[in-house]
């Protein structure tokens, strides 16, 4: 379980083993596995914008266009996104021409 969670999000692990995401999270809780610590390489919109030297609005635009896959987390009035390095690689590979248009 730990090896799968290091390289994949919880949703992908759940589908691979034929369980729901809540059952995977419960199992992790029983085993003492903290998913957030395993997947410490996830980016927020703010972190990714700072790393790429672009505006946060630009990152949000990529998400809205469907170019960049992100997991949406609603926290009251705020909306946060978690972006995996794999999703960022796919985005750059598939949409590099869109980014370089002027």
C-alpha cells in the first residue's frame, strides 16, 4: 500500500485495488500511514506559480482550460488545488505550444 501511495494519488490506488477512496484512507489510518507525508511533493497553486515564475491566475487558467489536472478541495469559501508532479509533466508535454504563444 505504501509503495503504491508514494507514486499514485489515493484515487488511483483505490481503483487499482478495487476499493473506494474512503476505504483506502481508513486502511491507511489503521496502518499509521500518513498520505500527506508520503505525497509531500504535491504543489498548491501558490507553490507552483512561485516555482515556475508565473502568476497564480495563470495556473488557475491552465486548470480551468483542462490543461493541468488538479484535485480540487473546497474549504468553506476558499477553493484549494493539489497538483501532482506527474500532472505538471503531462501538462508541459502536451501543451507546451499553448504556453509559448504570444
